[in-house]
């Protein structure tokens, strides 16, 4: 196998891992709201707006072969979702004061549904997923720009 074929295979695998991450994250998000009936807050909806389309965007970049142009579409959504998730995590942790919280109507953005290991919340899980995806996409961008 030539070096360029190996690089293309590695790029495809990395993008597939990104697609797998957003697919699992989307499934978990839908499970929380549809099966466990946890009502999403305003910030959760904004994160979903960034997450859900990436299942299709990243899949489009995988077939028929790896398409590096998918990065320019997925990266801005990943960054926007990550920043929203970071803000939501700070809000959930009580670092951001109540006076500037966007969730004044409907479900509170600080509603405690799940806390894995006593501190890992749903907003933090979202932030970790988006951060991982941003890092993966930036790594792919750097690999493909050579």
C-alpha cells in the first residue's frame, strides 16, 4: 500500500470516528428526551441544532471516498456547539450568575437530571463530545492541508 493510500485510509478512519461520535451523541440526546423524558432546555436545543446535522454532514464526507471539504462545514458547527456547551457547563456549575441565564422560561438550564461520578453532567458530556470533535476536525484539517 502506497503512502498516499495509507494517508487516505487514516483520514477516512478519523472522519469515521468523528461521525461515530456525533451519531452516538445524537442517539444519547434523543434517548434522554424521548425515552427518559428529560425535557431539553434552551441551551440544549442550541447544542442539538449544531449536533444533529453533523450526522449527515460527516457521513457525506465519508462516501464514496474521504472528502476533506466536509471539514469546512463541520468545524464551525462543532465550535459553536462547543462554545454553547461550555457556557451551559459554567451555568450548570453556578459560575455564571442567575441574572444572565437564558433559561428564564420553560425548563431550567441548571436542572439536574444526571451526574455521573458525582460531577459529570449532561452539559459537560456535551462539551466533552464537541471538544473531542473540534480536536479531531482540526487534526484532520492539518493533515489534509499538507
